[in-house]
C-alpha cells in the first residue's frame, strides 16, 4: 500500500523533471543559433543546474495530485482516479502554454516569459495583430508537441489500479492523513528548496555569465509563477537594494546639486512650435551617426549632421508606455512598475504638455496603433493633451497588423500639424519598426542575418522620416518649429542582442530645425544622460521653471552631473562616465559590471541610492 504510493510519488517527480528537460530541448533546438556563443558543455550544464528549481516546481505541482493519490487509501472509487488525471492534465496544459509562449516571445523579448504578458493579454486584439503567422504556427506546434509527449508519459507512468485498503475507517483515515502529510510535506520542502533559512529562488539555477544559458536553466513554470506573484504585489520591497534612508537621501541630493544657470541657449526663440517624433525601438547601435552600423539610417544621419545631436542618452526601460511617460514627465523607470497603468499615481506627476499649455500651446498626440496598450492614451489624456489620436480615429486604409505604416502615419501627422493652432506641441509615435515588421517590402532587403527583420524595418522607417521632413519644410509653420527625435526604448541589433547590458539602452536624441542657432547646428553633445533629462533640457531653453521635474537634469548645462538609471527585467542598470552595471535583483547577480574596482563600490552605491529614492517617491504619490 505505502510502497505503491511512494513509487507513484517518485514517478510524479520524475514525470515533471523529464517534461521540463524536454521543454529545454525544444527551446534549444528552436533557438539553436543563439547558443553558438556557448560550448556544448555549457549548454549541457543547464540540465544539471536546473535540477533544484525543477524539483521545487515539481513539488508544487505534486501537492494536489498526491492528495488524490492519498485518498485512494480511503476508497477505490473511480472519481478519485479521474480527478487525479484531470488535475494532472490541467497542470500539463498550463506548463505547456507557458513554455510554448516563451519559445515564441524570446526572439523579441530576449528574456523569459514574465508578467509582462498580462499587459499584452489585456489587449488580445493587439497580440493577434502583432504576431506573424509563423509565430502562431510555432506556438500551436510546440504546445501540441509538448502536450502530446506529456500525455504519452502520463499514460505510461500512471496506471491507477485498485489497491488494498484497510477494512476499518479509522485505519483508512489514519493511512490517508499519514501519507498526505508525508508526501505533501515532502512536496512543500522541495518547493521551499530544503530546510535552510533562505527559501529556494531562481538564483539556484544561475550558473553562467551568459544570460541565455541561465534562461534555459531557470524553470519556465517556476519563473512565470514567481513573476505572477510579483505582478500582483503592490510593491517590490523584497528585491530593492537595502540602504539607510538618510544615506540614500544625501547621495541623491549630491547627485542633483549643481549650478542650474548657464548661457547655452540653442534656440532663436523661447516660444517655438514643437514637434516630437517618438521612434519605436530605435537603437543607437542601428544608426550610422551613432555607431559603426552603416546604411540603415541615411535620412536620419543627414538630419543629425544638420542639427544638435545628443550621442550618449539612455532609455529608461524596455517598454513603450514607460518610455513615453519618461519622455514627457521626466519620471524614471522602476523595475516591474508601469506608472501609466496607475492613474492614481501618474496624475500626481507633471508633463511637458501641462507647462506649455500655460503659455498658450495647443497639443496633439498621434499613434497608428491602439493607445490602450500600457494605458498610454489614458496617461496622455490625464495630462491634458487637447487631442489624442490612435487607430480608432484614422481612416480605413491598408495597414499593418499592429498599426499604420510610417509613411501613412506621417501623412496624417502633417495634416494635424497644418491644422494646429500655433504655438503647438505636436507628437507622433511611429510603429513600423515594431514586430511583426509587416511593412511593404520593395526589392531585395538590405540586411540579413541576426535581427535582419528589425534592421530592415529601420531602413523603411528612416525612408519615411526623409519623406516627412521634405513635406514638413513646405508647411507655413516650419521656420518656427523645433523638431525633437527620440526613441521610446532600445532594441537588439546585430552587434548587441542582449536587453541586459548598457549598450542596449543607448538611443538617439536629436533637436533639429530652423529655430536652432547656427552656432549649435552640426554639433554633438556627448554628455551622458537619460530620457528623464529631456524635460529639464527643453524647459530651460524655453525659459520655463523645471522644478516640477525633480528627476530631470539639463543636458546643456556644462556643470550637469552625468549618470543614467534604467531598468531591466526584475532589475536595473546604472551608467556613469566611469562605467556601467546591470543588476538582476531577483537572482541577486550582476549581469554586467564594467566599473573599475577602485570606483565600483562608490558608483554602485549611488545607483542603489537613486533607485531607492525614486521608489520611495513613487510610493508616496
């Protein structure tokens, strides 16, 4: 009796371990190109270092099935076996849904499936329009394959036959309670990782300096479950670097204390029209004027050679909704937090638009997709934009799955600019450089190999910029208009695919137009800064007080401290002229650390302090 139950319990654990390893094999085969930088031995190690997390997740998944296996010590009724199988099938489907989804998103996200998926699932129409048919096919294929293999394994390992049970109810109940306490307790201990003081976490599967190997090792179901719990948390205190409040406050005060007055005014007027072009996912590493990648952005490169180019600006995060709120509100990103999704908080911070409205500016924001994503539309409307336009307000013409093609979007935008009452703030958010990159293809594509689809979309988007500027020059308002080009976030490129390292976050920031003084045209500013600094930089040029933007610095100020804070998946990065690092808080590891040993402690301390104070500020909103 107990012998069979013990055997079934170990078979349950073995079943899950084998399924998890099979999932690793399917992931590796589908993404084999990405593993070329690893040796076969490094890849093989993932099957060893994964064991603790696999056992922990297996323990969690065994708790309910073992309950019904234990119930068979009370009764041999058929419904108990059926319930056992039903629970096991449900868990299999859930695990396979998570993993098949992860296989498909990994190319675009470059990290494991997390709670970020809930932002997309809240707008399912966007998911279906974004995903190319190939992704849908592979998702269904791997899901069916994994379920089929798991089903066969389940049928092979578990043939629940009637067992001998005690005659007396008291003995049956005692046998049931004893077995469930024993095996259920063992499952819980496996989930906890043992009796040690600190419970099991994903750090147990981390073994490589290559995030890809670690992602393969980390159990997908465990990671997703942990992410889901974090998604439902109201804060992330558990993971924040610990620091004395008075120390962090003093360090941040020092970071932001500098003489604010200077004479580096690059505008010919303090009341120009302003056009913001927010470029979807444009990475500095994809651009000729900012990297060694040549041929993708000739139109932007030409504009950069005529305007005022900031060469060392970092995005605050890796998502569009955070990028937009950072650009317009100068508010830093916080790991696992999208302030646009929290109206009760984002309404308490300011936006550039609100300052300009006081000076008689009209405003408009145009996007060719759905602004429900990340509640970007809600954020913009809450901050007083006169017009917020997305796909629901645009004419029905041929378009991509996710949004309108950039040339059409710019055509709509030119009409908005032409109709706008001056002075104006006109903003457009492009989309053709976002997956699924289904823009019209003409002739042979310029790039192939790693990130080819993305790079070719940049070529397409750049051509649209050239056409847009040629038409914008014909507008009556052109000579009094400042054009600001900035990316919402970075993206993987042929030279850097990883979203966990500093170069991924470097983005373009360009001020261009007839209102730029001749002395500042064709000039490059190499000061290190962030998207958060756009607000203070622009407002100073307009003669507007920027005290409502406490986290924003003026990049034209020769005395400005140089640093940038950005977030990664469950972590953050800190960049200064002395180096940079990225820290994964949940795993408690430095994915990148390029500071000189003599500077490392002091520099990282400053980054920790700023993150803590920004988070404290956020919680107080």
